[in-house]
């Protein structure tokens, strides 16, 4: 996600299948039907993920710590439909891997104490507030032992200072699975109930061989949810080997299927879409398309031409960029998707 009006999540040009190797397509295309069912854990074997405050079906929203033309809001203004609020973003420092957070006065806060009080109020309401790292312009690099340690130490420091419940990984300029896994393992060892979410781009989850997918599988025993960005993408390969264009229910369901059949538990998969047409360069869908995709994946209902070989009633839920753009659009996204996600349980 970027800091300009159209975020990376919001980046411009479409991506094509040419960027994906034939081997990668084979990996994601073969994990279908019976083979997928054999690899997926049974309900009794599902990992315990995330903090206790995160419900089985959850809605994630990104809150903007900057002004890019969307509605300005404090955390207290974020609707109760959001279960996980990702504060965007922590910034890189001069030390590789290290991140810090500076509250932007443009948000309307008069002090950090007021911001921290709003985080605590969200906790009292049963919500999780996490800090997001990256975005389109985020230059955080975790590529060796020293930077992994710096990342983990600084994230834990921000959790202690602000009361954040965890961290969101939204690195759109490269990710090293070996050292990001080390960093997240270190955070988890000190914060056993840490909420860990990820927001990869579609190209990052086309195959289990990608760095993002490998990281997600590496931390599967405590990963809360992967909310892939189903936008600013162009056409992509679905789990059935067919090509799907963004902006349709089939794009959401056929690409979610790759993650569901590639080793993640259903409780670790969410659908990420823009809150309005202004929130992304391309790929916006009406909230009703999101609810139809949720129905298709969890119940086998309201599908398009793609229908998954099995249903995933434990699907975690949905995500949007951003709560601010949602507010600019009358909270139409959260008002529609939020109650629908709640009803999945």
C-alpha cells in the first residue's frame, strides 16, 4: 500500500502471467481436488492462531497515519465492524531492519497519549490494533541476522510502547523468507499471543515457492491471516490453471484457492479489496462481490464460473484498504462486508 492517493497496494501497471514461471504455475495448479484435501489439515488439527481477541471470522482494515485525500479519522472513528485495525505504517530507520512509528498530526490527534488511549479503548471493545510495516514506498529490509534482530526488537518495542497487538507485513519491494521468519519467530517467542497478518500482492502468492508464501507457511503455527491484495494486479492464474481478470468474483475465489490448497489453513486466508474506486488504481469491486466470494468459498453458493472443489467454512474473512477510504464512501464496505463476515460463524 502506498502513501499516495492510489496506493500500491496501489501501484499502477497490471502484472501478467509472464512474470510467473512455468514451474510456479505447476505448483499452484496441481494442488487441486483430492490432493489438496489430503494436504489440508483436518478441523481438529487446525493451528491455534493469533490472539484470543481475534474472532474466528474477522474483518481487517488499514488505518492511515497520513493524509492522502481520504477522510481523516482517529482510531475512535473506525467502525466496530473492523476486528483488526492495521495502523499504517511503521517507518524504516537508518539501521537495517529497524522500524519506528511517528504519529502524523494530520490524523487529528493532539498527543500520543490520546492515540494510545484510543488503542486501549479498541482493546476494551474486543478489537486488535496492530502496526503495519511497509506499503508501496516502505524501504524496510530484513536480509541477514542483524537486520532480523533489529526488526524483531523494534517491533516488540513498539508493541510495548503503544499497546499494539502485533504486526502486519506489507513489504512490496522484496521479502526474504529466511530472515523474516527468524524475525517473526523472535517476536512470537517474546509475545506468544502476537497477531501476525500479511498483505502480499497477487504475484507474491501464485506459488508456494515465492518468498511470501514460504514465510506464511514457515510461521503457520502462529500466523493469524494472509489478506492478499486482490487489486492493482491485472490477470492472474487461479488454482485450476485458468487465467482470471481482476474485478470479478472468480478472481477472488480462484486465487484464494491457491492459498487454501497450498498449505494454509482456511482460518489463515482473507480476501483483500479496496474500500472504494478511489482507494486503488484498479481492481475495485462492489462490496456485494466480496460477500458473494465469501459465500462461494465457505458454502459453495453465489459462485461465478469457478467453483472450488470443496468448501472452506473456516475462512477467516476479509480486509480492505482503507478504513479512511471506507469512511469517504459512507462506510459502505464495512457496513456490508462486516455483518456478512460475522454471519459466517
